[in-house]
């Protein structure tokens, strides 16, 4: 059962059913390009623990696609002439996010492998 409540001045949907809550989370991820996962990895872990196998597959696809898109964007930016002007072009936030995913024992091996690949690129020695 879904309810609409006011949280911090914004209308939010909440669910008393775990499967429905996971579906709401997946729907929100699709609409916001995984911005919630980037800002709160613990949310993804919490959802993962109660998700069905089918929902875990959807979450895996969404998360892996997001990591790949983010990494491809940053690789392209690293070749841009303005790249050298930036102090911390990737941001500790992004690096910590992929680090946390890569060290997780909660998520699928596909997510962990993609996060490890991204973390290795972000932490490589700069030439």
C-alpha cells in the first residue's frame, strides 16, 4: 500500500510493502538517472537486501550502466584541455562512491566488478 506524505516540505510516496517500495525506488532511479544512488549508497544497499531476484537484475543493470556512463564521461573529460585546470576533477564523492561499491559484499558481482574498474581508473597514477 502506497501512501503520500510530506517529508521536509516535499511530497513523498512511502510504501508499507517491501516489493512495492523497491519498485518505487527503481522507478525513481530511472527518472533521476541514479542520482539517489550517488548521493546515498546506503539506500541502494538497503533496497538490495529486500529486492526480489528480478528487481536485483534491474538494479544491477541500472547501476552498471550508470557507472559506465559516469566513467566514460570522466575519461572523455580527462582528454579535454581544461582538465588540467581542475584541482579535483572527479570529486571525492564519485571516487568514494565507486570505492564503497567495489568493496561491498552486498551487491552483484557485476556491480562490484564495474565499480572496481572505475575505482582503478580514478585512482591511477596521473602521467
